[in-house]
């Protein structure tokens, strides 16, 4: 079992930056690929980024490519999402999730509670 706790959300102006963190406890380390998802009001949850167990491979959704960077520190059991050049359409609740399968598969079985990101225009 893995417990995931996100932090770092907040209110930022368009063009600004935020860094989200997700601390994992329980069976962690390199046991899971990790990903970030988001859900905006009235919309379905969507994939944002994923990183492989060792951190050597990453995957991004098209809307965030070139602006967001996912990374992980297995020694600290933490995954990060650096978000730059934020846009109002990035406003959403951001969730981290753990995947026991390959980083580019959709087998996320553990989820955090989410952190709110609001980007003002």
C-alpha cells in the first residue's frame, strides 16, 4: 500500500510558476512509476505527466510539453512537478498517482487527495 500526499498548490498569476510535490509513504522507492493528473471544474480528470521508476523516462501531455517538468527523488520518496509559464487553463486540482506497471501504461492504482492550482489572468 502507498500513501501519497500532494503539496505546493496555490494561486499564481498567468506566466508564473509553481512546484508541486508529492510525498509517498509505505511501499515506495522505485517500486512504482509515478504520474500527475489534473481535474478542472466540470471536466474529466486528465493525464499531465509520468515518470519511470528510475526517473530516466518521462511522458507529457501535449498541453504542458515544454512548460512542465516531472522529476523524482527516490531517496526522499518524492515526485515533483515544476510548472512554468502557467496559463488560466492550467487551473485544476492536481493529483499524483502511483503505477506498478510501466510509466507509459495507464495502471494507476494509488492516488493522493489533490492540491488546488489556480492561475489568474
